[in-house]
C-alpha cells in the first residue's frame, strides 16, 4: 500500500476510533444532563487523574516531553508527547460508563496506530490491551501500563506478545518526572 493511502487510512481509523471514544463518554451525559461536567462525577473516570500535568522523560540530555490533559467536559484523557527530534505521538483514553471499560488509542506522526479495546484503571495503575499486527502480518497483543511510582513520578511500559499473552517483550519503557512539582 502506498504511503498516501496508508496515511489516509490511518487518519480515517483515528477519526473512527475517536468518535467511538467520544460516543462512549457521552453516553452517560444524558443521565447527568444537569451536571456541567458529567464525567467529573464518575469516580471510575477520575482514576487516571494522577497522570494529568506536564512531564519530562529521559536521561537529562535527550528529554521527551509529555502534556496530559482532559478534553470533552473532562471525559477524555489526552497525552501529547514529543521527543524533541520531530517524533510526535498522542494517546487518548476514556472510560465507558455503559460497559464499565476503559478504551484508548495511540497514534504518531510515523503512521503507527494502536487501539486498546479494554483497560483497567485504579488510582495507582492503568493497564490497557489491544491487538495489532507485527512486521510480517502476525497477530500481536499490546499491553500498555502507566504506573504511579509517587506523586511526581510515573513509569510507562509498553509490551508486546506474539503468543496471546503467555510471554511479553518490552517495546518501550519511560520514566516520567513531573515538571515543577
């Protein structure tokens, strides 16, 4: 598939998943129509609040930056990440009041898209799972974890499994430090 068609397909998938995430979040809005921010009152939807803020990652020389904020009346967590060398990525996560599940998506400016179809979040750990394909078209299961180490420190670990979760290989690991704690 040529690069333009791939990027168009990726953008279309991103829009589709984004609309699904919005729909899941707003599904509960009718129940809380008198509440200006319905998701703010849902305790499960607030469990990822520890990730909000400005973060740095890296070894002091090459630092990546991350900004995590809320969108859509506090229903969607959005991370904007950049490595300072032109690589940009975004992650979006939202809690569905309807099926009591977290959903998410990762996309970057290099054409990668990963959808997380189920997640579990507590006030200390978030874990998301979703399928993708490897370089030879083989099925791959992705597991992304965001772990609260302390108020101002997080660890993010992205792992992949080619045997349906029996074994995992770390694809990415980052230590987050809060900017101006």
